[in-house]
């Protein structure tokens, strides 16, 4: 693999290999945990999760937060509304718009999925020895620091 220049700093081939290995491992982990649930697609669950962490949102806000096209998010919201997982109400600040929020069934689904996924991770972590479990405790903080650094590059 070749070194890459990223503006002010250069990234070595070794750094790129390590970063790619981390990216692959995180992706494999996320896919394995997501596979634990077949009840709803990951994109739909991610959208429900955004709504669970915020107040009602417009379709434009949801699309922006998920990094998808407005039309794609609109189609997804229609599907989620048909499944009675979200509801829409008129936007008090925009007569043409609506605000989407979770229904009680949507909130129960999000909580159920989070519990199932966290449970799968907790059970899997039992396979680690004590030293690796202690190392694992630092991983969420490290990933949040890396996330902040990636966002700062924009």
C-alpha cells in the first residue's frame, strides 16, 4: 500500500494498513451484531434510533443526519409509518412540512433491538480473558476520540 498525503500531513503505508485493518474489523463487528436481528433493516433501525435520541424531526433533518437523499428518507418514513413505528404531525414552524416521531411501538422496538445487540456483545465479551476485557473497556472512548478526529478533518 502507498503512503497518502492528506493536506498538511502525510500518512505512511504502515498507518494506512493499520487504519484499514481497524476499519475492516469494526465493520465485521458491526455486521455480526446487526445480524443478531432480522426484524427490521439496519437503515430503518438507525433512523428509529435517531428519533429515539431526539425530538420529532423533519424528513430533511433525518436525511441529513443519516447521509441519505431526501427522497430515500421520505420512502423509508412512509414504510415506518405504515408499520406504525413512527407518526407524522404538521410542523408548527413550516406549514408545508411535517415532524416525524417514534410511536410507542417504535420506541419498544428500538429498546428491544438495543438490548438484544448489547446482550450479544456482553455474552461475546465473556469469551475474553480478564486482561482483554479491561482493554475492551477503553474501546468506546477510543472510538469516540477517533470519530471526533475524523469529523474535524472535514
